[in-house]
C-alpha cells in the first residue's frame, strides 16, 4: 500500500535529521563508557583520568557530578555527561533557585575547562521512581532555564535516560509505542527535546531482551553475530531486516516517537552492555558473550552502520560499564558488567581491530590462539584435522620440511593450526574455542624460524591487514559453531514472520 502522506513525512524526517547532522561539527559516532562507583578500591580522580587517557576513552557518563573528578578532567578533551541523582529531583524541580545553584555548582564551576556536554536528569525515573514522574519535566525545565541564563544551552544538552520498558510492543519495531500511561510526561518531554535539540536517552540491553524471551530471540541476534538471512528478523510492516536486537530496540524508540509526531529527536544509548559473570540462573553472563557483545557493539557503532530504519543516523552508545562494581548486591551479574576490574586489569580482551586506538588494552594485534595444556591427543588431533580441513586454516608451515614442523607433535601443530584459523576469522570471539581445547594468549608462540600467524614478525612479509567488513563469512562460522557442538536453534526467529516477497513495494512507497 502506498501512502503519499507517509512518504512526505519520511522525506521530511530524513531531511531534518540530515540537516541536523551536517550542522553539528563533531558528528563522528563514538562509544563512551559509564563510570559507576560502587567499587571498593576506586582509582583516585587523577589516576582515573590518566587511565581514561591511556585507554583513549573520549566520552564518559557519570552518575553524579563528582567535584574532584570534574576538576581532574579539566583540559583533557574527555567529554562528560553529568547526572542529577534521582534523590535531588524533588528539590530541583520545585525551585528555580535550587536548579540555578545546581548548575552553578556542578556545571558552570567547571565549564569549559571540563567539557561537560550533557546533563542526565535522573535515571530511569518513570520506571524506578514513578512518584517523581510529575517533577521530572519541571526539573529539566528549571535546569534548562539556568543554562539559558548562563548562555550554555547550545553547548550543553539536557535530557533524561529511560529504561527500555517505557516502550511497549517493541518487536517488531514498527509497532512500538510509549506506554500511554506515561504520555502526560513523554509528550511534553519529547517536545522539549525537539525544541532544544537534545537526544532521547535510552538504556538498552539486548541481554535482558534475550533473557526474557529465550527461545524467541536468538542469542546470535543479541550478540551482533553474523547471521544467515534466515536468522535475520524481518519487520512484517516495513520489511526491514534486523540482524541484531540493539538496532531493533533503537528503531522501536524512533517508531514510538513517530507515533507522537516527534521526528527530529535522535536516540542516544546511555547504557548498553553484557555481564561477564552470573549465578546459576544467568548462564549467558559469560566472558565470551560479554566480549562478543561489547566488541561487536563497538565495531557496529564505529562502522557507522545506523539502523535499518535510519541507516544514515548512527546512535552513539555508552557502554555499561567501565569497572566491575564489586559492591553491588546480587544477582552476581550486577557486579560483573565492567570492561575492567577496579585495578584496571581488563576483565577480557576486546576484539575491536579497526576501531582505531579506542580502548588501548585491545591487544588484538598481539593475541594468538593455541592448544591448551593437558588435553588428550585424540581430541587435539580431531580439532587439528578439522582446522586444516573444513576450517581451511593455512597449515602449510606445519608440513614436513616447513618452518613449523618441529617440534613434530600434535600439540604444537594444533597450536599453529588454531592460530591460523583464529587469524583468518579475524580473531572474532568464538573463533578460538575448538570444543574448549584452545585458548587465547598474548604471548607470541613463534619460535626460531617458525612465525605464527598474527606475529609482529609476519608484518615484514606483506600480510593483508584484516578488514573488519570481511571478517568471517557466515558459512564458515556455521561450520565452526557446529564443531563446537554449541547448538543454537536455527528456527527461532524473533519476529516469527518471515516475508520474502520480491519486488513488493516497500511500505513507504518509492516516490
Ligand atoms: C521557574 O521559572 C520559570 C520561568 O523561567 C517559571 O515558569 C516557573 O514557574 C518557575 N518555577 C518555580 C517553581 O518557581
Ligand atoms: C505503563 O505504565 C504504568 C504507569 O507507570 C504502569 O503501571 C504499567 O504497568 C505500564 N504498562 C506496562 C504494560 O508496562
Ligand atoms: C500526529 O499528527 C497527525 C496528523 O497531523 C494527527 O492526526 C495526530 O493526532 C497527531 N498525533 C499526536 C499524538 O499529536
Ligand atoms: C593495558 O595498557 C597499558 C598501556 O598500554 C599497559 O601498560 C598495560 O600493561 C596493559 N594491560 C594489560 C593487562 O595488557
Ligand atoms: C596494531 O596494528 C596496527 C596496524 O598494523 C598498528 O598501527 C598498531 O600500532 C598496532 N597496535 C598495537 C597495540 O600493536
Ligand atoms: C599459507 O602460508 C604460507 C606460509 O606462511 C604462505 O606462503 C602461503 O601464501 C599461505 N597460503 C595461503 C593460501 O594464504
Ligand atoms: C624482514 O625480513 C628480512 C628477510 O627475511 C629480515 O632480514 C629482517 O630482519 C626482517 N625484518 C624484521 C623487522 O623482522
Ligand atoms: C574493506 O573491504 C570493503 C570491501 O572489499 C571495502 O569497501 C572497504 O573500503 C574496506 N575497508 C577498509 C578499512 O579497508
């Protein structure tokens, strides 16, 4: 069905967003981090800032406006979202004077030496402290007035992060809408965001979507893994294909806004992440899944992939979170969302080659995949045979007479083959497993004239640099998954309706 009105509407929508994009100077998509502080040995503000700089982290969100940290961030170019904690909303929302003094004390006192870019007013207020809902917009408006008075309202945006649960029927995205019970707050809030050019802040967790819809939403879609077309989620109304849950959640927010005629507000993902450890009820909170999710998330954003509904607009994302918050109460996952332990050692090594220098402890260049110690020869031999056979690892150097033939034993040959496979797969998470007999190491296993794939010594011989768009064809990955015995249901398709109707006019019409 053609709908000319809708078509014009969409064109208008794209125009507005594109104009906004062109007008904004630094429009490179970025990935930032949330810094929660329920940590027993949090770094001192100066050490924390040095750590952020070492890791090339350029955008952070704080859950308060800690004066020492804001001071330490001065002259660093690190961009900061400061927050008004929920328990201060009432005071700020009921007094313009309090709001003005909050801005004076927490923003003006540091700006512009400290690059405060936004103020997050409360956190998930509508869902966690609904009694404060009536005060939310007054608080935002009072703070905005104070920013206007200081002439900082164009540089510093004001918004409020929401839980994903304010959006009902999020899948398929085109049917999503904001919970109508919240309309009295949402509509004027969105109008405020539209008027002031501020983003809609959303905390979006494919992890919870997956956990609450097991068997419906496949793990692969939640983790941004490469999918065969049959595993993509198709929105039956728009025929847009979704390869991952986060994009669907972002588009659900866009469609929800569209339902309220708000078309020029961007979505900013203030939180997203995956826990690396959980209790017995959280079996998917694993290092491997957390690594896969966050690595793929970073690549997805920095590749400027946009969403199916808005391919031209890539939402910025703040990863939840920088440090494991060991002081958080159970479930265990709550204390394990961090990329790093409090002492700055990484919880896992991200796989984000091609993302520039962001998160310098990405040791992608220096990771290798080798056989584990203490594995029986038969199992190792089977994995070696698979790697050099169907896995198409380059095993020429472990043939007799070649540099890696010696020492001539299964373990050392398997290590070479695993490493070859791992690098050919672009070091994607999951490509160093081999039914659990392989492990990642940062120690270069090369010896003598035997140079392992990925070794710095290889760069001498013009070896192709991994191009992230060419990483791991879906067919290889499927083969690999079946080797791991990791059965992932192929028939579970989130939107359940798969429509492959060639040449059907898309719902938005052609002209
Ligand atoms: C705060 O100021 C605005 C105008 O700037 C005004 O409309 C509003 O009533 C004031 N609120 C309070 C609580 O004084
Ligand atoms: C919609 O919001 C209201 C008010 O906060 C809440 O009571 C209700 O449970 C929400 N509805 C759904 C389906 O979540
Ligand atoms: C959105 O706009 C349409 C067409 O102008 C109108 O019919 C509808 O009532 C509006 N909806 C809202 C929530 O303002
Ligand atoms: C992380 O990176 C820093 C700076 O490059 C380095 O000093 C530190 O050893 C790295 N830590 C790990 C565990 O690789
Ligand atoms: C990773 O490789 C790229 C390209 O070869 C290089 O520019 C960069 O310095 C390397 N990073 C590390 C940490 O070795
Ligand atoms: C396999 O590895 C050898 C030695 O490193 C290299 O000369 C050869 O070009 C590689 N073959 C392929 C198909 O990449
Ligand atoms: C590069 O290869 C040549 C010849 O194989 C060798 O002499 C040289 O040391 C190598 N350079 C590096 C940096 O490994
Ligand atoms: C990766 O490969 C694709 C297709 O071959 C190409 O369009 C793209 O420019 C490449 N990207 C980089 C960073 O080399």
